[in-house]
C-alpha cells in the first residue's frame, strides 16, 4: 500500500469524521427570547382577520392563505397584492398590511408559506425550490386578474427577491421588499439578525458539502432556531430544516440575484430596525447594478414596519408609486 494511498485514505476518514461531528453536534443553539419581536403584536385587533382558506399544490399538499377583498374599486383598474411573511411567522402576521391594502382598493392575499402556519410540516420543505413552485401554483390556482404585486417582509422579503430574480418573475408586475434579509455576508446584516436567530454553522457546512455530492439524507435536520418564548413556540415555527432555510432567502450569490431582477422594485425599512442595518440597503442594490427606490422610515423598528400605520401606509404608497412610474401616469398614493 503506497504512502499516497494511505494519506488519501486518512484524509477521507478525517473528512468523514468532521462531517459526522458537524451533523451530530453542530446544530443551532437556543437563542434567548427576543421581546421586541412580540411586543408590536400585542395590541393588534384581529377581529377582522379573515378565515384561513386552502388551495392544493402540485404535490396535493394544501397551502393555507387569507384573502382581504378590496373595500372599493381601485381607480386605475383591478389590483391585487400577495404577501409573504417573515421567518417563523404565518399569514396572521401580515394582517395590518392586508387591511391597509384592502382599504386602498387592492385584493390582498397573505400566505402561510409551506413549513409555516397551517401549510405542511413546520420547518420543512421537500426540496430547495419548492417554495417557488408553491407560489407559481398559487397564482395558477387563484387565476388572479389585473395587476398583481408581490411583497415580502424580512426573510419573506428575501424570498421575494429570490423570486424576482427567477425565470418566473413575470408572474408579478412589481415587487415590494419590506426590510428584507439579503445575506449573512451582506453589509445590511447584524450579528444573529440582532439576536433573532441562531445558525448551526458546522452543520450547515457539513450539509453543504454533502449536498454538493448529491447526498440529501440529512436535509431535514434543523440549522436555524428562532428567539421564541415558550408560548410562541406553540403557534410559530421554532426552527428550519436545511431545505427550508436555503429556500426561504435570496440566492447565495445575492448580487447576481439582484442583477437578474427586471421588474419594478422598491424597498422600505425602519430607521430603528433591530435585525438589519437599514442604511445599507440602497448601496447593496446599487452596487449590484439594480438601484431601486429605498425609503427609510424614522422611528420604526423591524416588526413595527409591518404593523404600525406609518409602515403600512408607506407600503401602499410605495406600490402606488411603482405603478405610476411604470405607466407614466399621475397616480397618487
């Protein structure tokens, strides 16, 4: 047995041992509950929360959603908007945005993305790319007429960016990003998203290596945990498996992802955002060759952007401006 063969065998054995250690012991730690995530929801009136409805995806799993009918016709024709919630959350967290857009003449749909709420197994998707398939299936199933926007908050904003750079981006007329997660390496990222998430980096690295060889046996293992208290764990999603964590975000090469976006896009964030450095968003998009309108709202934190009237009305105004810019007309928000 040659020395080279022995060295290769030992190296392969060490790699296997490191992969095994990463998979077994390299999972995410439990973060301390993050009060600023819960506080903004405490005083919300849910008396007008629509009931959950369901439509079936291509694999016959039911995707849950809520519909907020337009309270009056929009002066510029039929308009709708689809909302993607943030990490761990569900359609219920988009309630204030749904109401604001319904009151502005839009039919608003808020989704329980697969792996959240009442859609499938919490924390799991079967393969990376299934969320895009689900969104395409939802649009086909609902046969939504007129102009349609797609909006996403936080990690949901990251997924919306992912979709906006895909070959299916034409399914929506424009895209609204609400304090989106871009990347753990982007200038907008705070450490652990300000304390909201813990990532099991050794397990992530091990699974990335295995997946590069087509080995996906361990992709259901959790790689992220969220800063939930015990009560919230009962109705939110406490952790993500590898597939969901990799799918519910922009593409790894986020600059290329941004550059591939051809549709109109805008971004809103709160100046007091605890999860991200809001002042970095504009430069991130500009440096990727896709400068977009970015509005930073004073006095608003991360969650407040999606529930405070200042945030929800700014979201309506941003979408109205995108339509006005695209058509060249004089629509007013």
